[in-house]
C-alpha cells in the first residue's frame, strides 16, 4: 500500500537527515573557525577570509546543482539520486575538514573547505527541494517544515549533548569535541538518508521542461516576492551569522565560562526551541509565516544584549539568556524554506517552471552568502576593535560590540523588507487555484 507523502511516518523519515546535517552546521559555524585560529595558529582575519571565500564559491555553485537536480528524470525521481550519491562524498569531506592533521596550514584549510561545501550542496539542495514537493498546501508546508526543522534543532541539541556525555569531567578541547561530532555524523548520516529514501515518497511536480540554468534564472526576475524574500532572509541570516561566528568567544571571554558550559547552553537552548515549535507553527499559520519570521528574528536580536548584564562566571544567568533566545529559534529555522517553497507556484503563474531545487538553491545561496559574510565581518571587525582570542587578557569591548549589538542593527533591515510581504495563506490558495484551472497543479 502506498504511503501518503505527508503521513507521520513519511515525514519522520524525511526529517531524519536533518539531525546529522544540523550537527554539521553547528560545528562549522561555531567550532571550526576557532579550531583553525587557536589550535593550528592561523591568523584570525585570514581564517575569516578563507571561510568567506569558500562559502562564497559554494553559494555560486548552488544554482548549478539546483538546476541539474530539477532537470533530472528517472525511476527514483529528481531528488533521491543526488542525495544518495552525495552522502558518501559529504562523509569523507567532513572527516578531512573537521579533523585536520597536525601542521595543517592555510592551503589545507582552503582546499578542504571548498571540497566540503560542494559535497554539502549536492545533498542539501535536493533534500530541501524534496520537502517543497511533498505538499503544495500552505499549512501542510508549515507542518513539513516543522518536522524537518524540529529534527534539525534536535540534531543541534544532540551535538551539544554528545560531548557532555563523553567528557563529563574536565574542559574538552575543540578537537575532542569535533571528533565526537564527526563520529556521530559518519554513523547517523547514511542511516537517516537510507531511511528517508526508502520510506518517504518522491513527491510530485509538474514537468514544465528542462530549462538550462541561464534560462531558468532569467525567468525568475519576474518573481518579485522571491527577490524580496531573499533580501529579507539575507539580513536575518547575516545578523545571526555575526553572532554565531563569535558566540564561543563570548562564552569564553565575556561570560568567563568554559567550552563545556557552552555545550550545555546550546543543548538547553534547542530543547526549549523544540518545546516551543508547536506554538511557533500554530502562530505562523494564524498570522502568516512572514510575520512569524519577523517576530522571531527581531525578538532573538533584541535578547542578545542581555548577555552584557550577565555576571562573569555566572552559569545560571547565562543559561537564562540562552533559553530565552531558544523560545524564538523555531521561527528562524522553520519559516524561510516554507516561504521560499510558496514562491515556486507564484513563479509558475508568471511563466516559470516547477523548479523547486533552483528556488532552494537561491535560498541556500542567500543563506551561505550571509554566513560567509557574517564570518568575514565578525572576525576581522572584532580583531580591528582590539579583540585577540590568543590573549587570555584581551579586552572584550570590541567583541561585545560586534557579537551582541551589530546583529540587531542588521536584523532591523530584514524586518523592514519583510513588512507586508504579499504571499500569505489566502494569496497562495488563490495562486494554486489559478494553476489548477490551467492544468499546472501537481496532485498534492
């Protein structure tokens, strides 16, 4: 008997790979720049530049991978072949990038960063596109995103908990923490990808042809809601990336706490986020996902300066602030991919193709460009303002300004862009009816 694409079992299986992918994202944003800067002795600004260039290149190839996935036809659909082929490549690149050999230098960092990001793209873009094709209905897309991002946040919490389990005493080094992460990824990623590909149906799409990349991109210029959405998402992700690039230093230098404390903060922050996920989904369906994103993004940035009033060495005060940010984390993770998926149907109405992977590639392009720019801004700016992570007595004023105040300034721009965004549940339903009358609507 065939399984519904949005049955609970199908969505649980589909969401599974988000957990190891989340562990990957966590270590890349938080642990790898400090590892290469502190333990391998590379210059802080140089590390930031290499990560910026690698992610910028990764962002450039995203549309190419998306277009190739959209043009794929075969027995196993448009998405599963890419995910299955990319998984072993991603596993190998993860080991090499996150566990560099002693004496690894700038050339090694650059080469491994480029290899890793390409392999991640091959898996991640088809995976997100698959979710967009499981359903075209507004509320169901919120539900799909809730399952996927719920597992993603669970993966972040798991990534924080694993080192706490293995290193119950003492203060683990960055390399020790990364070793635990890499081991978990090598085990979980193939298991969850296999389960998803076996249990979850392919989803459905309208075969609107196999447009080349340039032709497909040229059509998207008429999709003004997509362009506006990408600009707003870029601002929110850029602000968050500036904070995330420096948060480990904030814990160590501003809060005066060890790496093990940070693991507890992340674990409990995302446990709170998962607990608040049903409320976030319900509220987003009532007020619109775009308003949910604005509410969550601005609220998160407003809370960051609260770290400035935490007493040095106070674990519990810092934990309260992290948990407060956790109440809004669900909005930031769940809403953007579902909002991007809605613009696919708008693009079809304007004469474009059913090219979900290209849309998700542009979303990932935007996210990665923001993350790259965030690291490229945060590390050099903090250094320019006098912060030196190799000096235990380094002044923290520049670190605090960059990590805790700059993100909110950037986030306000995103909120202004997203104000009165045009595609809500009612408008999306109207678009789908228009497509159905013209025979351009898939079965789901």
